């Protein structure tokens, strides 16, 4: 007996769901790995005593402001400043503040503000599905 289209479609969907879950698990593992490789703030940036990142998340929707949050990066934390996209299904997205923070530290800059757009892909495709505005304050140790 040949399988009905309904069953065929059902099995395809569960396969998709498994693949999606697999991607998600891989992504978490990859993030964890990147975080470990980044090393600690105290080791990479010994002059820094404190980094504070204030972020407001926006999405392209009727209620555009999703949330604001403030993250403290103590020297004992990993020098990994890649923030996840708030859309769980977003692939290869996120907001990487690492280049901004590295530039700031290089020039001993205390304050930076800007905006970032998530470059990940979501279903259905939406080029501007998520963005953030950020404000970064860095405190340096006295020399
Ligand atoms: Zn995204």
C-alpha cells in the first residue's frame, strides 16, 4: 500500500522539525565554543575594569519596542559580546558588539552609541526583522 499524501507530508514536517532542532543545538554549542575561545575580559583587556552595555531591542512589528536590558561585563566574564537575536527561529543572526568594543578599548574610549541590524534569516523572510540600539560604557583601570 502506498502512503497517503497526508502521512508523507507529516513525516516530512517532523524531519524538518528535527533538522531545525539540530541546528539550534549546534548553534548553542558553537556559541559556547566561541565564548570559550574568546577568553576572559581580564586576560584580553587587562586595562578594563567594567563594561556596561545598554540595549533596546526593536522588531519590525506593530509594537516595535520589544525590551531594553543592561548587561554588565565584569573582567571575570568572557570577552564575547555577541548578543542573540530575540527571534528564536532566526538563523545565523545576532548582534555582534565585539568590533565596537575592541575599537573602543584600543582608543580608550569611554562611551559609544549606535545601532545594529540583525543579518540573520527568518521565515517568512524579513530583511528588517530585528534591530537594536546600543550604548556602551567602559571604565578603565587607573594606570
Ligand atoms: Zn535575527
